[in-house]
C-alpha cells in the first residue's frame, strides 16, 4: 500500500472548513514525519481528508448561499477535535508503548467517525437538491457511455445500482487512484475475494472526475473471466469503440489492437482495465503490456498475482458502519411498502453474519426486504443453530465456491483444497499458528517434514485471498523455520465456506468432522449415529465455557488428527476411541481466562500412537505421572502452558522425542534437565520464556541437536560451555536475549554451525576469539551493534555473511499483553 501522505495534493482553501482541513492536513503530515509510530494511521487520515473535502466545501458554499451557516458548525467541531487529537500524538514518546497503542486506536476511531459522520451528513444536506444530483449523475453516465461504447456498464439500471450501493469505498478509491496515477505503475492490481466489490471499485475509478480528465475517451474496460482468450478479449475491446472485428489468431488480434491504441495516444494517456483475471490468466496481462507512452493497465483479480507484486492494492471487506448502511439500503429501499420495522438487535446480528462482504449484505438484505417479522427471526434462528448464511443464496455460494474449486486445478499441490477446508477446524476470529497446520498436514497428506512445503501451500492460499498470512521476522525464515512465528487469519465468511463445503457429504463419509458445541447441545446426527462408525480422518470439537458433556458414545476409529478448542477450566479428553487407533496428531487449545486442567490425560489409551502434540494455554503438570507411554511421539509443542513437573519422567514417557517447542511459559524458571537425557532430540526451541535465566551444563549431552532457538528469553544470562559438544548444531537463535553478557569460549567448536541469529543482544560487548576458528560459511543475522563486533574479528570475509536487520517497529506484541 502506498503512503497517503505522499499522494496528498495541495488542498485549496474554501472558507472556514477549507482552512481547517488544510491546517489539519499540515499538522498530520508534520506529526507523521516526526513520529513514525503513527505514520500508517495518519496516512489514512490524510486520505480521508482528501476524499471528504470537496463534499464539505460544496455543503459550506450551499449553506452560505441559503444563509444557514449554523449548519456547518458540526463539521468545524469535528475537525477541531481531530486537530487536538493529532497534536496530542506529537507529544507521545517512542518508549511509551501503552500511550502509542491507545492513541493509535483513537486515530483509527476518529478516522472512522469522520468518514461515517460526513457520509451521513452530506447525504442529508444534499437531499433537498435531488434534481441537481440526478442531472449530474446522468451527465456522468452519458460521458462514460460515450467513452466506452456502453460496454462496461449494462445500461442505466446497473449504473444506478452502482451509484446507489456504494458504501465505504471513498478511501479505497483515493488510495487506488493514487497508485494508478503513480509514474512507474504501468500495471496495477486490485485484489480481493469474490463478492468484496473489486469490479465496483474499478468502475468507480473509471468514473472519477480526475481519471476522466486525464484519460478522457481512452478508457477501455473488459471482463476477462476464467476461460477468456486473447482473440475474444480484443474483439470486446474493439466493440467498446463501436467496431466489429473477428480474429483467428492471437498475434493478429494483439497487433491490430496495439495499432489502434497507437493511433489513440495522440489524444492523451490510455487506461485499460482487465476485470476478473484468474491466476491462469496472468500470461494474458503480459501480452497486453504494450510499449506505448502513457499506457497503463488496471487488473482486478481474486488472487494476488506475483508478476504485479509491486503495485498491488488489497480491498478489505466493509467495516461495520458501512456494512450496516449497505444492508439498510438493500433491505429497506425507499419504495418498500412493508410496515414491519425489525428489532435493531436482529438487524445487527444479521449484518454481523454477513462479515462485511458486500455481495452477502445485498443478497441477504434483498431476501428479507418486505418480509414479515417471523421471517427475520427464523433466518437468525437458523444461523444460530448452525445453518450457513451460504444457504441464503446460490449466487453467493457460487461466487465464493469457484475460488475454492479452482484449487483442484493446481496439480503440483494436489491436496491444496483439502488444506483450505481444514482451516474450518479452528475457532472463529482466532489466529491459526502455521506450525500447527504443518503438524497436521505432514501426517494427513504426507507433506515433506521440512516446513517450507507447508509454507508454500499457505502462500498459495494467501495469493488467492483465501487466507491472510501474517509476516514473521526475518530471523525465523533464515533459520529454516518457515512456519515458526507465522500465523494465518481467515475472514469469517471464508471460514464458514470451508465448513459448509466440508459438510456436504453424509456424516459417515466426511473426511473431516467439525463440531461446535454451545450450551451443551449436541447435533442431531451425533445421537442418530451413536452406534455407527464415522470414518473421518480429522475431528475438530469446539466447546464454550458451559461445556460439561461426555463425548464417549461416538465411534471414530480412523481419526488421525484431533483438534480440541476449549474455554473451560477443567477438560477431559473424549473417550470415543475404545482402543489404540490411528490418532497421530493431538492439538488442544484453550481460549479461556486461565490454563485448562487436563483431567484424564494419563488414562487415555488411544494416545499411544501419537506422533505430534500441541498444547496451548493448558496445565500439563500431570504429564509427568502419565501411565501412557508415548513411544512414537516425535514432536511436542507447549505454548503458554503451566509446565510444573511435566518433564520429570520424560525419558520413560516419550523416549524418542525429536523436536520440542516451549514458548510463553511463565513458570519455566529452570531448564528441565530431564530433556537432556533424550538423545534423539534434534530441535529445541525455548522462546519468550522471560523467567528462564540459565541453561545447565547437561545441555551438552544433546549431541544430536541441530537447531537451538532461545529467542526473547530476556533473563537468560548466557550459554553453557558444554555447547561446544553440539557438533551437529546448524542453527542457533539467541536474538533479543538482552541479558546475555558473553558468549561461551567453546563457540569455536561448533563445527557445523551455518546460521546464527543474534539481533537485540545488547548486553554483548565482545565475541570470543574462538569463533575465528569457524571457517565454514556462516550467516549471522544481527543488528548494527553486533555486526561491529564481528567486523573486529579475523573471520574469513568470503565465508561470513552479515545480514543486518532493523528493529521491527510494530505493536503486535502489545495486543497480547493488554
């Protein structure tokens, strides 16, 4: 996304409102330059000021002419409020994390209030002069039809729909327009999932007065779609100018269209809009990249296209206030004769279920328009009982499902669609750890144990806008832990789509069973299938705070992955498998206020074949007294857990453990020495454990260790000298271990060390001379201070790669702590 501050033009003053907006903009830009921590919020505010100023100036002029200047006072008060807020932001110090976070939220709220207030007020102010507005709209339509031959708008009805149903796109329009008008942006991508309004925004851009003034008659708009060919596309483009052309060969079509554009360039720049391009159509874009001065292409696509990565604009679903406005417009049109006015709470809940997708809001609103009270209540009741919003409209389902069905066509990733459908197994509005998905998919789909293959799958889903891949630090990816520290988020409606598609088969044939239990109510099929085996490979059970049921009556003998999402303080594992089965992965995540106690872990026989365990926010003290021998367990992940004495008997419980991950465990004060007895351990990750101050000399017994991660253990004072025994160690991460004052002398004995991540080790004043003996190629990821320590050494320059990274300036960690 591009800086709205950069794209801010000089705003011409116009009375009190114009002067206030100009002054506020100057203050915003000044503060953004001086305080980078508010830069993105202030950029959005500048863009908002740009978008609303012309409307406010018209209102001010209109009120002045009618001698009702008092109507302008609310705008003045709101702008003065913003001026005070931004000036307060300028006084907040960089180290004051709490105030930075608090005032960042205030800026976001103010920006939303400004847009919402001005949208509503402007509509009210202008309603008295509707005839003039209609004349202006018709004039725009005439110009547009003339410029495009009427091709990209299907008549007055569609024009009117576009003009009427636009809510919340003013800011995206300004941001997209800025990118399109950049000098170097020869090809711009507008990307979002189906139903988010990409085409609408692209048409708004073509109608924008500034774009019209620049490109005039040279705006071409064509829908590409999935199966379109070059010859058909070019035929449509000629039709926009009233010419009928037929082409047999692709080269002939392109040559004639290029020649036609070269004739047009004398009249000014040219804008070509290629709407709805699928990933398979990316080569089409390249063929239209003509070397013509002033020629630009805008592409809309459901996917992020790698070839246009530099100039990509992602359109997000509507925010709450705009979603409500669009729904009201659809459900309560001005010509509706229905006398029923639904309870505002019902309306609010229905809008929430639409998750900001414009298409869903329009479809659901139209389906309820003019319907009696009982229909509204039944609709909401069905959704609350698990029926999907996707049942409301086949159009909505088809629009979203086509993106998912396209995953089957990616032959080099045969299980990509299944991977997407698995995402419905995790709770709504929760971040999904990428490494948890890796643990699942390695066992379910035989993905390579190296997590870079899982990461490649996730990148493909992100490219197609089916998930959002949250970026990790540069350190993790360079330690070959591509999924470590990465999280996936998914829009609620796309998650609902995954669940909906997973549930289409009869229960006994489903590959995955996703069960959400609220108020201790089991689904009907659970009772009906009590004595019949269900052959799912993945079972996900999500329960609320009131959960108290026994889930022992169902038969699931083929389950390989069990995901338990809980909110209760005490939790018992379900006993639906009567004997050791095929369960390979167990993920238990507790989203309640305190760690959940596992009541029966030591008594559950079916755990004996487990290969991977992941516990989040769980008390695992009883693990050390377990009667179950987890002899096949290869990996254990403990996140935000109460560990207690869980590792006391670990050599007997999981003797062949290969990988251990411990993170955010506040009670880990002493390193569990018992882990050092597990000779097969290859990866040990202890991160964000801020009470851990020392590692034992026994660490040197882990001679099979290849990866050691100690990221952000802020009280850790050093590494034991026995680390020199780890002759197989390839990667070491001690980044942000701020209390570490020295490195062990035996560092030079790490003869296989390839990657060392040590940024943020501010306590280090020197490196041991022994590291000069590390003559193998070594990549050191560090900050400027640490890089200088390496430059003082006599390390072979050809074999030392210093990768200096800047401190990440974000407040993501603060969300967890507040």
